[in-house]
């Protein structure tokens, strides 16, 4: 009598797993030729907040500070950079030649997609949020509510091409 019960139990378990809804998965992007799949992998990295603070950073117009945490955005391969963005900063619409994902580490970053900055089209993303910057898709953002720190990860080489350049500063 035990055998039929075990067989029934095993059949029910298999049927339940076959009929169960699939587990939620993060969106998948296939790596094509020339993408990170075949690139040189940088060495292993483990950085504490103090070590990150000690890394060199470069200033950008408007007071944005960029610190490369992993890899090299200018070379083929995986990279991660930290952007420290001052309060009130507005980032005009632009594109990149690589697909990126960005995590909001601190502050609230308002991001929108389109070829012209429009604050009404942004979504406010608090710390812990993630968004994508698909290759050649124009996007824009603002730190309207205070300073923001972002971690940007992509597959270099990367660039930034403004599609809605800000007006040049008035000459004095």
C-alpha cells in the first residue's frame, strides 16, 4: 500500500510545480557581440565606504562629481561609477552608446525619458530604486529635492551625447 501513496504524492508534487506560476525574474537583456560577455573582466574589488570616499573623482559642470568604482567606462567591459549630484542640479536630455542600469544610493533622483527635459515627465526615485538607461534612448533627470548619489553600471565604452543641450552660460 505504501508504493501507490508515494507514487501519488510524487505525481501531485510534480503536477503542482508544473502548474505553479513562474517565479518572478528580473528583466533579462541578451548580450550580443561586442558586449560585456566577451570582455576582459577587471580584478575582484571589495570597497568599504571609507575606501570609496578616498578614490579620486572628477568634477563635471554643475558640480557633479564622478568616481569610477570598477572597470573603466572609456574601455570595453563592465564598469560602475558613482555620481554625486548637488541639490537643484538639472541634467538635460542625453543618450549613451551603452545600456546602463542606475541605482539610487541616497537622495531622491527624478528621472524621465524623452528628447527634451520635462519635469512633469519625471518619476521620483528614492534610495534603493533602480532604473535603466537603454542604449541610445534619451533621458534626463533632476536632483530637485536635495543632493543625490547614484551608482551607474554599464558595459563600456560609454559616452554622453546631449540631445537637448542646455543654453550656454551668459557671458559677463
